[in-house]
């Protein structure tokens, strides 16, 4: 069997793996089983890649240890990545809430990372499967298979950058958790995050396609953004954000009056358009189909002029505290990220190296650090990849 030696072997040519390769010296091999590097970058942000967030800070990340991400995020910031993007002349814009997107295409980010890898001398093998990993005196012995041919790679350092379990169709495998288990490194149970929520009955089916601004509250936190009703349940940015904090069996609360001004608006409408039906007036503030859907439950009958202050108060209160109980989520099939992962207690926050297995590193989404929606997950991939690369 052919054999080759490298100083550093990186498994996974995604966001974190490529960033690490660009900074890990010149004797680096990156392997990936996919046909192309950075496939998730390519499809991200609707093809324009929301590559970071102006406001990225440790509070935007979920982890059993909320302090773990601080070091890497502080040493390689969103400003560092923006400077790199600018250096390559990639034009970008802020869409909303500090979210930065490429003006043209996410492929520009992949080309930039490939160029950075080439500059540092890193090699890339695609369509390469990992068969066996073992540890020996010199480091790690990894048997890989490419085009039906096996090769033994002897590496002093091994970086696991093969992501989480989200979207198996895009090549996610969960290999990182298997490697952790092989080396007795603890893993916080992975689960889908940033994922649409589903309901056991089809009660929201008539609302499919309706979107509305809302505040979505779980037992742990709230998010103010749009919600979107789907054939199976609820999606939209506010629901995706909340899904990362939601636990099975819990209810969530939808506040369809996030600005808290509905009562005042209805009182004004009563004096200016008293002869209109209550539902018609409400439909000026909420999507018509949503008003029709809620009409029977909230007994939205009569003209607006017939409604007392107390009654309008009851309606506004009901619309700002609509409790619904999801049955589950759409799972890894559509989840944007995987929550949980390699237990951060087992890693150095400075270098991402395992505390128990010297020269074994974990970076990116496979680690128990998960960002909010809005460019935070890529920022974690850049920061953790950079931190490991610099340490190597
Ligand atoms: P990533 O998944 O990018 O890379 C892992 C690599 O390992 C892949 O190339 C894969 O092929 C390879 N691999 C996996 N198993 C392997 C195996 N067994 N053998 C060999 N190779 C293997 N985030 C954000 O900040 N802004 C955004 O706009 C979006 N948009 C978005 C859209 C969609 C549809 C998804 C699914 C996700 C996003 N994300 C996002 C999340 C973001 O894509 C994600 O957090 C990062 O890609 C994680 O980077 P990693 O490098 O850790 O994993």
C-alpha cells in the first residue's frame, strides 16, 4: 500500500478545515470525501454566503461552556475575516442585523480560501474516504481510499474538521463523533439546530406560506424576527433561532404584536373606521389568512365600533401570547447546524487540541459551540480553524 508522511492531516475541506489549512504551515494535506471543497459555503445564504456578522460576540453562541469560544473569537474576529474578504476584492453588503453577504456569489469565498491554502502550500485530496485511524509513536496512521486505491498517511498532527450531522445529502456523516468516541473524548449529545419545527396535526396547513413579524419565546430565550407557516409547521428566522433553544415536549409562545402597539392601533381604527368588520381592520395589521384562521378561536365577530376597550385588550393580549406545542423538528434533513458535539471541557480553548490525546484537534461545527442564525456559525469555523492552524 502506498505510504506518505505529512506533518498535518486535516479531515474535512469545509469552512473550518480550509481556514486551518491556510494557517497550519506548508506540510499539510486536507482530505474530503466530497467532489468539491466547501460545499456548504457554496449553498449558504441562498448562494451568497452570510460569511460573518458585524455583532459577533460570545453571547451569540450556545455551548455547555459559554466561555470556551471566547478565546478564538477574540483572537480571530469578524473584522479579521472582513479584512481578508476585502483583500481579495470580494464585494459584500449588510442585509439585516449585521449579517454580511457576498454581493455576487458564495463561490468567491471558496475561491479565496482555496487561494489562501495554495499560498500556504496545503494539498487537497477530494473524493477521499477515511477507512481506519490509529495512533502510533509518530502520531496518527490514517488509511484512506481514493478511486479504489488505499493509501496510508502518517501524520504527526490530525485535525478533525468534518462538521456535524446536518444535511446528510450535502455529505455530513458524523465522523467527528466517531473519532472522538474512538479516542474516549466525551461528546455532548448532538441534535439538530436552526431547524423548522413540526406539529403532529396539520393545523397550520391552511396557513402555509404566510409570514409575519413575531417574537418567539421558549423556556430559555426570545427572538424577534419573521415567522413563516409551512405545510408541516413553523419556520422563518425567529423560529429557526428559537429551535436551537427548544426542547422536545415544550410549548413556545408566538407574540404577533412584537412592537406592543396593536391595542393602540385598534383603538385609533375604532374612531376612524368604526363601520368596518373587526377582521378587516385586524387584517390591516396582520396577514389576512392569519386573521381568518384565528377568527373562530378568538371570536372575531362584529364591527370594530362594537368592541369595548376591554375586548380589544383581550384580543391584543391573545395575539401577543399564542402558545403552541411543536411535536418535533424537521431533523438533520433540513437543520442548518448540529447542536452539541465534542465536549469543550476535553479541548484547549486556545488551540482546539484534545487535552487527553496530544496533537489531535477538533474545529468548526463538530465542537459543542453552535452559533445563532446570521453568519455566526461561519465565524466560529473561521475563528476555531485559525486558532488550531496558528497553534500547529
Ligand atoms: P462543513 O460542514 O462546512 O465541512 C465539513 C467537511 O467535511 C465537508 O466538506 C464534508 O464533505 C467533509 N466530511 C464530512 N464527513 C466526512 C468524511 N466521513 N470523510 C471525509 N470528509 C468528510 N452558517 C453561516 O454562518 N452563514 C450562513 O449563511 C449559513 N448558511 C447555511 C445554509 C445551509 C443550507 C446549511 C446546511 C448551513 C449553513 N450555515 C451557515 C452553517 C455552516 O454551513 C456551518 O456551520 C459550517 O459550514 C461549518 O463548517 P465546518 O467546516 O465545521 O463543517
